[in-house]
C-alpha cells in the first residue's frame, strides 16, 4: 500500500513537471512569435525602399545620363540601348544641374564586385519624376507624387510689419508676398502699415506625399483693416479659357489696377524717370533717363506688371538682356539688364508671371531692373499716368460671384482676431497625377 502511494506521488509530480515544461515551451513560442514583426513598407516613387540598396545623388554641372550610368558599372552598349528604348518617354539630354536622382540596386548585388543599378529615377521638381527600368524589360514612365491642398485660416495684428507678424506666428512669408503683390497691391502700401492694423486670411497650403510642406498654394480670401478701412478680397476666375483669376471686394469691384506698381517684390527705386538728368561722369550733360530703376539682388524674379504678349526677348547693346511686352494697342512695358529671360517671343503672360531675373547685363553700375513704360509708342513715367483699372466682372458673372463669396465671407467674419495659430480644415484635396514631364 505504501509502495503504491509512493508511486502515485511520483507519477503526479512527473505529470506536473511535464505540464510546467509544456507551458514554458508554449510561452516561449508565443514570445518568439510576438517578436517576429513584419518590416514596415517604406514606399517611395512606388517602390518598397526596404527591398533595395538606395543611392541618392544630384546632377552636377557637366553630368550626362551616360556618364552617370557608366560610373555605376553600366557599359555604353547598354546605355545606348536604354536611351533608344526610352527616348519617346523621356529625353535623357534634359538633365538639369541641381536636380536629384536616385539609383536602386538589388540587395543581391551586394555579392557582386561591380554592382549595377536596376532603376534610375530622376526628379524634375518636387512633384514630377521619371522612372527608367535599366534591366531586362527596359522601359520608362513618368509620374507625380501625390499632392494634397489643405485649407487653413490665419490672423494677425500688426506691431511693426506684416513679415514680423507672420514670423511670430510661424506662418509662411509667402502670405505677405501674396497679400502685398497679388491682392492689395493698389489699395494698401505695405511699407506704411500702422500698428494695430489687422488681417484674416483663408488660404491653402500644399503638401507632397501628405508630409512634405511645399508652401502656400494660393489665397482664397482675405480681410484687412487699415487706416480705418475694412478691405475684403475674394479670388474669382473671370476667364476660364486663359485661367485668369482676380481679387474683388464684396461689391464685385476689382482690387487691381491694370498694372502692378513694380516688377519686383519689396524693392526700392534707385533712379526715377527723369528727362533732365545730368551725370557727373558725362560732364553733367543732360542724359535723359526714360525708365524707373528698381534695385534688387541678382537673381530676384522679375514679374510682368500686366497681362500681355511678349514681343521681344533678346539682348541688345546697353539694354543687355531684356523682355518687352505688348499689353494692348496703347500700353507696352520693357524690363532691362536681366541676368536671363524666362519667356519667349510670342508667349502670353499674366500679371505677376515671372518673365526673367535681375542681373547686370548691358550698361549698368549695379544689379537692378530698368522698367520702361510705353504709351502710344512713347516712353512715359508710369507713376504719372492715370492707369486703367483691371477688367471688371461682367454683368453675367456678377450674380455668380456674389453667390460664390457668400459662404466664404461668412467664414471670414466668424474668424476671431485673437486666434493664436492657423487652423486646418478638413477640406483636403488631392491633385490629379496624370501629367507628363516636359
């Protein structure tokens, strides 16, 4: 009996130990299984970057497509074949210095003494890119990164300048440029804002891949209190064929004149139109100055002061590189001493479009743009002209405009000036991804 009891105790103990071992093994297995986490995909240009060795670089001056591939162990026979097969999709000669490119290598190529890439990706800008498959089935295609526009609102009370007000709130300075040059250029002098002036803005920010901030896209509406005046501004498309948009007040009156005051932003006038100007270098002889000089650093964008057609984009004598625009049968403008032009003869440009960049070509003692204004074929002082207002809203569009701005004005009126930070709305708009790289 005692022996049977002892055997029973041994069997029970053995069973408990076995269960304990089984449970320990099960817990260990579960722990091991929990630690096996699938590597998260990192998608870029449509590729899971985790699956490749990635090499990033920038196009250098003098680089060519062939030289880049040759440096990465692709021979000229293959380079020629790649160029021929892909030429209808992308011109390999159009690689611009400063633009980034990416090479993707197979992870298996680590074993090779001379690894060569499988894919070449060239970024034409922040959004557009071209992908060239270099192996097996050689092909190329263009694409765009997804772009999202996020509506936001912002307010500010001026203490010293609009730039400092925006900086304190962590807002883009582009808002200042848009309000000063696109919206209120003819109604507010932003160099003479007063303490206590205040504003509200309804605008959209641009994001690439939902995370990369790409700046202010456009201003939808604004409200500015200045000198006791309340100035509303609402964006509205007046010409859908040419894509012309203007800003109008709550009564449908255009806020613009036909011409901007200056062809460069936040510049200073270094020399005015003066038919009796005398210069010491020339023995104080009268040498008329038929333009207005705006001093600005080399490379500063020069804007068309009004809508029109480019009739000259060339280089000539003391004018250096210049652009001339015919706006209508009465008015033309000319922009001298550019470092380079950004438009061609025959091209239609809109007010505010960049037509070139400040330089020192021709006869000039420093970087500036000489702005010349022609009326009926003669050069005149633009600041002494009674310039026409921009085209008003047609009667057929006025009702549509007033209906369009009604909810927008209500939104503006409901924004409190004490709002500390710009707030995002839920109006996210994704951009279409189907344009080719030029």
